[in-house]
């Protein structure tokens, strides 16, 4: 999802505060932009608030990264090998078909 910073800049400070709450449902990029806009407007954040917001941004971004299970890698390798054997079989079958 694409977030446009200029759209967020048109919102009031109270509306932007909704983006940086811990229970926010907005995408991390929107939270980051709201945090930056509030800082430029003069909102002073405590160290705890900054840490909470950074944790919120990083935590939701980590959910996007899903590791590939080793069984999926093994199964894709087996599929690749079976395709190679099928192509070899097809090559020999076409070679020995009488014309």
C-alpha cells in the first residue's frame, strides 16, 4: 500500500496522533510519516514515546518477512529435478519415434 506524505500533511495534529498510537491499524509507512510530520510541527516526544513508535514501525514491518521453510526448498528442488527428467525423457522419446 502506498502512502502519500502530502495527504498526511493536510491532516490535523489530532488526526496524526491516531497514526502513532500503539493499537494503530495503519501501515508502518503511514506511522513513520505521521511521526515525522508531528516532529516538524513542533511536537516534542519523550524517549519512551520515540522507542514505542520505532518498535511499532519495526514490529509491523517484521510481520511482512516470512522465512522460507526448508521443506519448501526441498520440494521445489524435487519438482525441478522431475522437470529435468521429464525433458530428458521427452528428448529420447522424440529421438526414437519412427518418422
